[in-house]
């Protein structure tokens, strides 16, 4: 897999290697698919992949991961393409990293380092940057952090790929620990702030629907389609890192809050799962989870399994997992017969909807499915309340979902959806307030 480019334009050339372990687990992803994803990750930070290859690996060598023959075979490739960064799509120990760098005279980073680099470049909010820095420090704490004078920094990043003139010093673990402690305190404050925001939303109250899915499954495109928002959405892995929330009106008039979250990926670094917990708590708090899948990807099923694994690591309970709505996205990329097998361009059942976020096919069916699911346990009542009864009106807004409101000569007419518990509480108040149905 080679790519060609104009040598007059400054570029950062990369070699991507996917170690294919002999005797890998049955049902594991095809190595070629893994390699393609790794190439996509490299492209996400503007690296030009000059060469990419699957490397069969019988037994990892403690010193260099690959055997001597393989290491020597890639040396002329690295020299010919003037490669600056070698990406190994798997774990690489500090010793292996050092020895490979000496042999190839190029920077070597593993899958975890690459993902952290992407996150470092893409995070935009202060919270996101803190979370990335925490993950970066946790990862680097067990490694010697060296700077690299042969690569030029052209972007944000975290420093896995260093800039010229940097002195080569080993970061003192005590200083790292102090910084980690400080970041965790700052993130604790972030969690408190998010909890205050969630408390305010509960008083509205609008149900929260969280979009989750594998990276590049089309979550942000779907989010923009549903909410007319302008969230960054491109055909890139990890295009969205910082969570975005918008209000959305369903066909019944019910309002919900839709949350667009960071995409997941196979073998997501444990440092990131822990560091991004504050952000991903929005998923834990959601009333309904919508799992967006790229149904046109040959690895769609494996990606779905990876997403569910990460959700389980985050603490999402079994009930929420089984009640998830699956959105089979990108049906516009499927042949007609495969679309028909999914039930048509707008086909749906209780837990599955086929859509194209790009052209809007099936989106109306998705909205109806969301509406039906969120309303399944709610009862809608019509009320007429005197406008002077502000306390009762405020209680209704806090504990029910107001679908319609009409003010008429001192009387407020409301159409309200209550869940069973709040409806029972309301009935007790009805008699005391002398309230009658509209």
C-alpha cells in the first residue's frame, strides 16, 4: 500500500506496520482491516503513509518485537521513502521502542501513543485538554520521555513527535505525579460542574439521548442532521472528541437533549477510558443510548462488539445495553439488495433503524422510534391551570414533559407527559389544587 505526493510540499512520512500474531483468537478481525484502520489513524494527524504492511509475527521478540530479518528488511524502505515515523499497530514496550528507533533512525510509536497523539491534537475544550494530558502522563510515566530533534512540530499534539532544539531529558516521575494530582483535582471540579448542569436539566426535565458508536461511524453527521447543528464532522477517525449537546423536538412535540460523544475504537487505551470518564458520564446518565453503526463497513459487527465492551468498562448497566437503539448508518453506500435485507431505506423495528445521515433517508423513522421508546412508559394528560398557580406550574415543568402550552384568559392549557411515579404524585396534588382535566 503506497501513496505518492508532491515532494515540494513539506510532509511527514510514516510507515505503518500491523503485527499479525500467529494463533490469534478465532473471530478476530482480519489483519488487512486492522491495517487499514491504523492507516486511517495516521491520516487523522496528517501523516502521509508512504508504506503500510501486515507483518506476520510468530513470537514477539523481547528486544525488538520483530525478528532481526524483519527489522533489517524495513531499513531500506524507511531510507528510500525518507520515513520519519514508524507506527506499530499494537503494544510496544519501552525497550522495544528504543531498540527499533536505534535500528531504523526514526521515531517509533505504538497504537496507544498514536491514539493519544490524535486526542492531543483534536481536544478543543479545557476539559478535553486536561483529560488528554492526564492520559498522556499516565502513559508516559512508565517510559523514558525523550525528545526528537529530527522531526519538526507543525501542530498541537502531545509531544510524541517532538520539535527541533528540544533537550533530551528524562521527565522526573515526581514532577509527573505532581501534575497528575493537579489535573485530577481540576477534573474533579469539572465533574462537579457537570453534575450541576445535569441537575438543572433534570429540573426541566428533558430526557437525554446519547449517541455512541465506533469512530467514524457517522455520529456527528447524524447529530447535525437531527439538530441542524454545525458540529465538526468529516471522514476522519476521532473527528469528535469534546461532547456536544443540543435540544431536539420529536414528532409528538416532546423535547429531548441529544448528546454527541467521542467515538470508540478497538483496543482503546485504558488510560483514555479512565481519563475520559468525566466526559463519558453523559452516557451513564442518559435515558436512552443510541448506538450508531457504519453498516457499510465489513467490520461493522466487530466494531459493535468493541463499542459494547467499552460501554461495559464505563459501567453502563446490562439493562441500558439491551435497550439500546441501533442505528444502521450509511445505507446509501449499500447495494439495493442489501438495503432491502435491512428492511428498506426507512425500515425499522423496536431496536433497529436503517438510515443515511448523509442524505436523510430513514431519519424520520428514527425520530418516530425515539419518540415511541421515550413515550412508551409515559401517559399524556391535558390540564387547565390558573395562571396564578405558579408553584403547581413550576412543579409540572420540573417533573413532567410539557408537550404543548396555550395561554387563554388567565388559564394555562398544558399537554403533559408523566412517567407512572410522577403521574401518581401529580394526582395527589390535583385534588388539593382543585385541578380538573382540560
